[in-house]
C-alpha cells in the first residue's frame, strides 16, 4: 500500500503539475483569442439565454431544458471545491491564489464554451432515443476513427474517477462535517444519503435535472447571501483584502501567525489547480450534461454552458475567498473546510459553522447527482446502454461505503484520474478549434442554419 501511495503521489504531482496547468491555461487563452473574446463580451447574452432556457421550445429536441442542463452541470461543479478547495488554495498559496483562480475562470469561460459547442454539435442518440454527448463523442465524430482510442481514454478516466471524486469522497466529506458539527453518526449519513441518491439517480437524467433545477439555484443563492452577511460584518476589511489579493498574486507572502508563507509560484499553482478543480473548465464534463439539453443551436448551448464557470468561480468561490481573507483567519494555520468554517463562525458566532456545514452537505450531495450522470454516459460510450442499470446500482451501493471509510488513497487515485480526463479533452479542443470558430462566426453573422444540430444524429450501435 505504501508503494501504491507513493506511486500515485508521484503521478498526481505530474498530472496536476506545471505542464498540465500551462496546458489548461494555454488552451483557454488560445480559444479566447481565437474567438476574439466572445465568451467575455457575451456574458450578458449568456445570462439572458440562461433565463430563457428555463422552458423547452416547441422546435427544440433533447431530454431536459437548457436551464436544467446547466443546473445539472452546476450540481457537479459547485461542491466541496467551492468551500474546502478555495480555503486550501489560500492556505497554501496565500491571498494571491484567489487572483489566479479568477484568471483561470476568465479563460476557462472560453474553454467551457468550446467544450459545450462541440458536445452538442457532435451529440448522438442512444438506443433508448436519448441524446448523449461529451468529449468522447466529439472526438469520435469530429476527428474520425483514428482518434476513437482518445475518446475511449476519456471515458475510462471519467467512468472510474466518478466513483471516487464524484461519489465516495463527497459523501465522506458530508459524513465527517455532520459528525464534527452536529454529532450525526457517519453510518446514518451514509444510509440517508444512499436512499435519497437512489430515489433520484435511478430515475435518470430527467429526474436529476428536475432536482438540480430546484436545489442548485437555492443553494447558490443561499450560500451567497450568507457570504455577503460575512462580508458586511467585515466590510471595513474588504479594501485591504483586495490589496492583499492583488499584491500577493505577484509577491511572496511572509509567514504570519499559523501561515507558513508561500512563493509566487505556489500562489499560481494552487490558484489555477483549485480553480480548475472547482469549475472543471478543461475537464470536458460540462458538455456531457449540456448535450442532453433541448436545443437546435450548439452556440446557444455554449453561451449558456459557459455561465457555469462564471457562477461557480467568479461568484461562489469569490464569496468564500473574500470571507476567509476579510475575517483574518487565513493566518490561523487551519486549512480546508475548517478554515472556511472559521471565517463564517468569526462573523456569525454560534451559527456560522453550522451554516457552512449545511452548505457543504448540500454542495456535496448535488455533486453526487451530477457526477452520476457523467459516469453513466462514460460507461454507455464504452459498453452501450446495457451499462445503465448496473452502473446506477453500483453507484448507489458505493455511497454508504464512502461515508464510513478512510478514503485518502481513493481521493488520490480519483484526483489523478480526474486530471487525466483533461488531456484527451484539451487535445480535441485544439484539433477541432476550426469547427468551434466556424460555428461561432456563422451564428453571430446571422446564419444560424450552419449551427443547427442535425436531426439525423448518429445512433450508437452497441
């Protein structure tokens, strides 16, 4: 076990090391310049389409509304990374890490936009008649048979990573948080979560979409409101917080209190890595959910999909980061969810920690739902629709084990596989960038027929 732990530690350092982070940021920058900053210039249009996408048009085909598709995507992305991930980035990289998270999100909007455009443009119908897409289908249908192996690699990494980072690790975080704050036994958390997850996931994407549509907006708004309360209490420290963020994004942080200090490289590394971990721009997962959305336009879906990165990082993560910095607890020596809880507790004594625990539980639960859909579609790509019921059963069965197990090794393996998903996806984005540019230009030039998703979508044979 020690050998395996050391092996995966080394592999994880490579997967999430500087070359990968440069590749993720570099691809995002390339796409942003290629698209002439359309993802940033069209943020307003993205919000408008998001609001319009709450209902399905009569002439649109798909399983769930575009809004439900985005909420399913946000269900998977808005999770422990928004609470524990941001805190870890600040603990390791200092306040400047939040600046690099913002940079990652801004270029990540171009990446997320492109992922969704390709996923919807190259989507297929499975044997049950449901639309299905994602990087694996974009690779197969866009790059041809010579590249099928690359799509299969993505599906294998995603299909396995989901059980760790999207299931067992999430319920484990829920169980530990409830046990430490509210003294709820871990086994009870496992049982209750298993029942609820079974009720939702066994109903397929339509049920997941309905639950996400109801729960995700509520949890995001409620968390932001609580975060704003913390910032109002610490309002006098907000200007100083921004000064720290921008200063230490380019300047080493001196050790203060329980904080060990960091160099600029650490600030960049942890800011970028945790930013990607939080919003998943570059991993390709968003396209899997958006491909099920009702739409005839890949570009419209892309504009809606990119808002997930904006909401996740530039709103939710910023609230967490500013709460930590303005509270002054970032030098306390605490890390992860405990650091975020300390920030909320400092501003709202007696209830702050409980509020953050409840937020963590809801965030983690929705991540389990969102990743169940991602994992299912990966396995359908690999072995066909016959994988659906067995996958859903195994997914549900894994939940209680995650609640009561020690998952350090599982987390490490899942984190590594999660990072490996980015490689096939980023390669496909670069190779298919001419397609992204063509569809985008035609759409904004007014020729929306070039962007219409064909009704004669391929049906998978297996």
